[in-house]
């Protein structure tokens, strides 16, 4: 992918739905520009691991591989990151719920989430407990996660 390619169109409402622990169901989604757009397009730094997590979900929806790479710990970031949302068989992301945000210490946090998606006409749930670290540069990054059942 080259920088000359047009960026994916930006949605008005944020794809993450403003997912947060204890968010009431049916809550009105925030504007993309006020939510994950600040981080993906605006260069602002998420203050918490769960803000980073939901911006990474939104980056998957939009196919923003550069953002996914930039927010992935170097030691676990895959060499080939296939995130083209228009590729055949690519998951179509349907929504995000954040179950739990647990700061461990100043530079480590856990985020438990459920992301729903469709692939090949079937609906799936990705339920994961993710680990995040914060570098000396103040940036939170995704490390890895455990898939949870149910
Ligand atoms: Zn968002």
C-alpha cells in the first residue's frame, strides 16, 4: 500500500460506537472525528489502553494498516498485516463492546472486549483479553491477547 492511495472514506459516526466499560446499550455513537478519528487521523495519543483498543478496532474497520502497525508492540507485530476490509473473505466488523478495562500499573493494562463480525455469511464473536504496554514515549501499544470462550 502506498501513501498515494486514497484513504478510506471516514464515517460520520465512529465505528467503535464509543465502546467503554459500563456503556449503556443503545447509547448514541460519538462522531468519528471526536472519537477514534482524533487518534487515527489527528495524531493525538490515547490516554488509556481502552481508548487505544477501540481506535484499533476502528482502524480494522477502515483498513488502516499503518495505524495498526504503529500501535502494535514491535516484538509481537506481525510482519505481514492483512487488514484490507475489501479483500475477499475479510471480516465485516459489526460492533464492539468493552467488558473491562483493568490498569495493572502505570505501563501495563488489560482490556477485555467482544467484537462481532461476519465472514463468509456467518456471524462470529471475538472475545479477547488483550494486554497493552505503555512505552517510554508515553504511547500505549497492543502486545497480545487470550481468546476467551463465549
Ligand atoms: Zn471510536
